[in-house]
C-alpha cells in the first residue's frame, strides 16, 4: 500500500533525490534530457508561492518515492472556471502494473476537486497504449488532437 502526498507551495518534498531521479526518467521517456540540478531548480520554481502547480508523490511504507504526478491549476473559458492540467504521471518501473497509476490519478482528481477545479485535462503520446488503456479504464474521454507549442 502506498501513501500519496500533495505538495503545493511546499519545497519539503520527502525523498527528493529519488523524486528527481523519477522526474529524469519521465523526461527521458518523453524525449527530454535534464540534469539533476535542472530538475531540482524546476521543482523549486513550481513550488514557489505564486505558482499554481502541484506535485503529488507516491511513497512506499519506508518513504521511498515510487511515482509522481505533476500539474497546474489553470483557468479556461470552456471549463467554466478552474481546471487541472496534468502534465506528468509516472510510476517507477518496479512499481508498475500494481494499480499505482490509477491511485495517483484518483488522488489528483480528488485534490483538484477540493481546490475548486471543475475539469481535468492532459495529453499522452499516441503510441503510449498502456497510458491510454489506464485512462479509458478510469472513465476518461480520449480525443484526437493536434498539439501546438513553441518556446518563448
């Protein structure tokens, strides 16, 4: 059984070194390669007081980080208020296929609702069949879209 802790404006993340490793693994999976210092800096930035970001970390009984979710509270016209954009959901290789991804997603949904969010959104890679299967099982709607972005 895992424990999930939500961090919002809170830099005191337990087992931060392992969390940084997990973030690096997720970033590598999606094609980004970041140093430990870069990830630590990004986590500190996301936890600053004016940020609307939240970090959710799943821990084993011994407080070892085994998965995480990360996202931001956003505001949208189509959602009639605030919604939660889930940027990342990641479970360590040794903890997969045990329901932790679903547990994290349920926790994020409950937390978001408590924060007044009315909607949850995310994207996943079209080839990530395992993630898509999880989201379908959880009752989320999968839609085709074209991702558009640029660095500023």
